[in-house]
């Protein structure tokens, strides 16, 4: 019998575990993780966009430190984006928790990482003059390399204070009386309190759990777009100042909101494998030796569907499937070719001055993206060209498609507890967070509550 079982070793699960065991060595805590330990997480497809890999769990998305393991490690300290934790626990507390996460990152090896801020700068004013809205945030950029050091230090801290089992997928949850039974292929574990923090890859399973316990879920949002790659020099005046700029623009044609997302100065474009589809993403290293000559960022258009349509994620997946069908993986197109209505091909790419950091198939994104999203993206690129001249150059590369799937929103209260007493659902799988700092903050929030609950028992 464990006091607490944590399912999922991503940011939410790891920070929850850290907050519990750093003070309460008397508690019996078990973490169950489907993926591999950090030092065994290797993607056999690195550098290519092929779909098949044969891995039992995806090392990019799963394993110790979850989807954040090989991420860029951008910890945005803000309630403006990255989730809606503040709506559940209050704006002040959410901010306090995100600063707490930041302090832990610094103590665990991130002390040299720079903190950038968007507040009160000239760029914001310049953007506004062109109807582009720069959202306020402070961001600590750890970089993929430093992020991995912190993850390893976190593991070293936890491993002697609790049990961590890898390659152990939880397949079912039962509750009898006050006791949870957590079922895996390797046996069943019992506990008094349960944290489910299975991230994006575990969101379908969370829906099943919710169905079986009668916990309400809702799902209606998906973001679709492309990843833009261009010479880092064009965005240097922005990225040097704020590193990651979240810029929102309302298109004149459709009144849709388009935003920049996940900006990676001197970074590389990578594929993101969901098993049956491949989408695109990006990251960058802190170590200047590993920098590329390009900056990449996503341009995303949000879709909030209304009744009766409920399967917003399937809508996004279908568009990704279409691009995979045409390109055998991720498609890539020069902006110049897109606006001229012609596909990019090997011959045109050979003359392209921007060197792609990912081996994707040259093609035609207009055959994949719905007209509305495509028009929105083209309009946004022209708008960005006003604050970063050159964005609309012929050789700006667009990779498609980038899809941000949103997990179903699970009905949880201010404690992030479900209607089943003792069962907490947090991090990205709850739909409450969509980012490292908010997922980690949700972990600390629940851990603080559980320290109190378990002490009272
Ligand atoms: C390439 C990439 C780059 C990113 N860059 C950034 C960034 O710079 N900044 C940012 O804020 N966000 C970034 N993100 C998003 C960020 O990684 C997530 O928001 C964050 O990891 C969510 O944390 P989490 O703990 O909720 O879930 P996850 O990190 O997804 O962790 C969930 C864990 O649960 C495990 N799991 C799932 N199902 C089960 C099961 N049934 N049994 C046992 N274990 C299970 C998974 O294997 C996984 O390890 C990036 C994502 C990707 C993919």
C-alpha cells in the first residue's frame, strides 16, 4: 500500500514528486512511467521525417521528464498563455507556483539560464503600430542541453527518496472503498491518493478513465498551422530582446486570430511523431556551438468548434494525415512558391538561400491546409514582415503541418481533484495546462495539498 502513486514522469508528475518527497521522507511514494529512463531515451528517427520506428514508447514524448525531456526548455512565467491554471487556482497563486518552479530549475542546474521579459519594451510599441500584439511574459530559456542536465539532477534527487518504475504503462484504475488499485502489465499497486499526469500522449487513456468513473470531459479546440524557418538575422532584434515572442494578429479577411508559437532562435525544426501521424515542431540548444543559422517558430490558427461537432483533435489529425500522405512525412514549401501557387520541388529547393534544418519533402501546402487557415497564415506573414522585414521573402520556409492538439478538459476543482475523492488529474492531460511551467506548477500545487491531506490522516 502506497500513500501516493503518481502516473507519468513528465513535468507535472516530477515536480509533484519533488515537492512531496523533499519534505516528507516518511511517505511511501511510487511513480509509474510508460517510457524509458532519461539515459535510454533515443529516437531512431532523429534527423529524418519517416514515420515508422517500431518503438514501444516514443522517446521524444515519453520517458523520464516526459515531452519536456528533449524540448527547448522554455519556461514561460505568465498566465497569458500556456494553459488556464489561473482559472482554477487563482492568478496570484499560479504566478507564485511558476516562480517556485523557476527557483527549482535554477537550483537544479539552470542558474546560468537567462530570463527574458517582454514588458515595456520598444518592440511591443513597434508591433502595436502594425496591429500586432505582443503578449506579456517572462521566459527562462534553459535550452535542450541544460534542460537535460536539470532532468538528470532531478532524477538523482528523487531516486533515493521514492520508487520509480519505467516501462510500466498503467492500463486501468479501480477504486474500492478508500483504496485505489492501479493496474499495469507488471502487477497491480494500491494507494490512498492518486495523481494522474499522463500528458498529451496519455490523454486518450485519461478520457477512458474519466468515462469509467463518470468524470465529465469536454473537447472542442485545435490549432493548425505551419512552422516557419528563416535566417536568424531577420529576427535577431526580437529574439535578442525577448527570446520568445508570442505575437497575436487578427486577420482582416476572416477576423481570425493567428499567433506565433514556440520560437526557437538559432534552432532546428524537428518532427513530432504520434504513431499514426507526423507533425512538425522545433527546438534550440543553449550551447552556441550547437546553434544553426536559422530561427524557427510556428504560426497557428485556433479553432473552437461548436456543437454538434466534438472531435476537434480528429479534425487536426486528418489534416496532418493529408500532409503525410502527400509528403511521406512532413511537407516543406518556400513562401515564394506558395504565393505563386506552385509546389516547391528539388530543383527549386536547390536554389533556395535558406538552408532547411530538417529533411522534409518539398511540396505544396495549399493541397493540405484549408483555404481559410492558409489565407490567415499568408496574411500574418505579411504582417510580421513589417516588424521583421524579410519574413515574407521568397526563401522563407514553411513546414506543414503543425498541429496543437488540446486534451479534453477534465472537470477538476480548485485542488485539481476530480469528483472521485483522492484522484487528482493535472498537467497537460487534464486540459488545464499546455506548457512546462504550468504543468510543473500544477504538480507543486497538488503536492502541497496532498502533504496536508496525508498529514491529517
Ligand atoms: C518537441 C517539444 C517541444 C516543446 N517545447 C516546449 C517549451 O519549450 N516550453 C513549454 O512550455 N512547453 C514545451 N512543450 C510542451 C511541454 O513539453 C508540455 O506542455 C509538458 O511536457 C507537459 O507536461 P506533463 O507532465 O503534463 O506531460 P508530459 O510531459 O507529456 O508527461 C507525461 C508522461 O506520462 C507518461 N504516460 C502517459 N500515459 C501513461 C500511462 N498510461 N502509464 C504510465 N505513464 C504514462 C508519458 O510517457 C510521459 O512521460 C514541448 C513539447 C514538445 C513535444
